[in-house]
C-alpha cells in the first residue's frame, strides 16, 4: 500500500497521484492523505481509482483501521466526505469489479476477461453479478451504460 500526501509540493493534485499510479508496475492500493476537502474532490479521487482518503484530523486509531481496510482491498473515505450520488449508485466498486468492468468496456466475453485476469470464468461471473447489483443494472450492456452515466471507468 502507498500513502501519498496531497499537500506535498510536487504532488500537483490528482495529476501527481496519476503519475505515481502509472509508475507502479503492479496494481497497488494508493491512499491519499490531506486536509478536509470538498466531496467533489473526493469523488474525483475515487473515480481516478484512489483506494481511500485519510484526513490529517483523523485519530491514530482511525488511521490504523483505515489502513487495514485499504490493505484488505476495501475503499476508505470518512463518512462526512462521501459524495452521496456516487456512493448511492456505485457502492464503491472493488478492484476486481473495476477489472471486470474494463473487460465489459472492451466488449470481452466472460471467458476472455477470465483469461486476461488469470481467474476462473465462475469468478468473473460473480464479479459481474456484484458489479451489476452495485450499478443497479439489468445486464452487461446496461452496466456499461450506468458506469458511463456515473463517470466510472
């Protein structure tokens, strides 16, 4: 897991985060750290696939629990910073759900997605079912449409 302080002089906001993301050879959870910010900014961070946002004002116990959640593959954002719109619709997709969604965007079959991710086809079906549920989508095509509507890519 990586923790990036958004207030560091060379971070340059989300573009700094995206540079670090691109520099990683393998997917790694990246938590952003900084002051309280507007919900719109947190939404943009989550859309850019940040694994969470920790504020300077959090207690050490809360930070430790947030790090444990992020390290286990979950997403953490303080409750008062959650953008209700994106939360209500996407319920924060897991990394594997994002991977499966990328396969849908590419027009891949379940078998092709499974092969690319080195997972079983049954596992992909599970991730797609969860994805459809979180996006409130009826089928694969509707899931892609809902993701586009919500700005999830």
